[in-house]
C-alpha cells in the first residue's frame, strides 16, 4: 500500500509480505505506485526469523542480468555461491555485492553452522539497476567485512555506510552510479540529517519509530518513507530506532523487470528468459538444482 503525505514527504510505502518457504520477505520496492528510489529497483528485508535445528533457507540457483545485488546481514549467516566460482559466507555487519551485468547465476543457502544448531536470520537485499552503459558489463563479486565499512559515531548516532557516499564518507563497495545506502542506529532523541546532495532519498524503519523534525507524523517499523527532492530532512528517534537509508540519482531510462531480470530493453529480457529455459546460462559449481522459469515473459513490466 502506498499513499502520499505532506510537503516534505512524497510517499509512504508499506511493503508486501511474501512467504518463501518458512520465512517471510518484506518487499518495499517495487511497489504498485513506485518502482525505484534512485537506482534501487528492489528492496527486500528478510526475517527476523528463528530456525530450528535442521532448518534454513535454500534459494536454489537462479539467474540475474542488468543489476547488482547488495546483501547486508544484521543477524545469522548465509553462504553465497555463483557461476563465477565465488563462494562466500556473509555474517552480521558484512556486505556481499554481486554484479550480474550480462548474466550470472547464484544460490543462497543457510550455513552449515546455522542449519545444524538452528538460529536467527535477519537482513536486507537490494537490487541496483545498472546504468544502460554498464548493463552488459562482466559479472563479478565483492565481499566486504564489517571493519571495511566506514562508520560514523557520535551524538547518539551509529552509522555504517554500506555503499556509495554520505556525510562526506565513501564506502569501498563497487557501484556504477551515484547512490547511498547506510544502516543507522539512533538512541532515543538522537537526530540524523539527510541533506539534499542526492536527488532521491528514502528511509526504511527497521525498528522503533522516528519523526521528521518540524512535523507531527511518526513513522514506525517496516515503513519506507520517500522524501521529496531538495530539502534537508532531519529525523528524530522516538525511543531507540534503527533505519536503512538509501537513494541516489534516478535512472535515465525506464527499466523493465521480469522475474530476476532487469534491463532497459524488453528484447534483452526476452532473450535472457529464453537462455535460462534452454540452459544457456553457466552453472554454479557444486550445485545441481534448477529453478524453473516462471510463466512469461509476457509479464515483463
């Protein structure tokens, strides 16, 4: 559900919830009334969920084109494997960046540690549409440990910069366009400024509640607040709060989406769908399962 708000706020988006076999994913982007914020074309939060011993997530091998995925964990462990032969465990506070470009296949599964003993899982995955000039770039992968991410602390703020640039800091995360993405924890009463250096800006409330200074409305858990361009925004925490902030320069061209494929060209998505159906994409070493193509690609949006 999406609805307009006041003079500084363009939209408030309530994510759709999807069950992925034992755990839920809350998808804030794309929504029926808004497809992107800056170059961010998907924003999913998964969990928090607690698995018993023997359980976990199993995202079977599936393909992507035309985007980069940014995975960030708050709790738990996941093992990433892809067709470029990267195998990487991601832990809390760490970032995995997978550039699909002209095409990559990957799987995401619970680690042996979590699967054997049980435990919690909580995190985010966003999809960043690549600029048209980089949609066919070579696929690749990057892992960043928690200590490699810029961190800003003080005045009740603890900000970890996941990707892009914000408040004069830049993350070493590989990106192809102007953007920002940060995990921000606030103590009660702390204020966090989001100035107008980026054209499109949004905040997803992970926990707690915040208000925009100078306005009465409060925003709570699982709401995505999209701000209007230009003005400085100051958020105030009502009790302890945690936020995912993101945005950047909007895409110059419309992006089409079908399943896991994103492109500025419909025919490119049609070709990718045909290639996946015909098993043209490379395999993931160590994986034998296959995710069938859903109905389409007549459902390209």
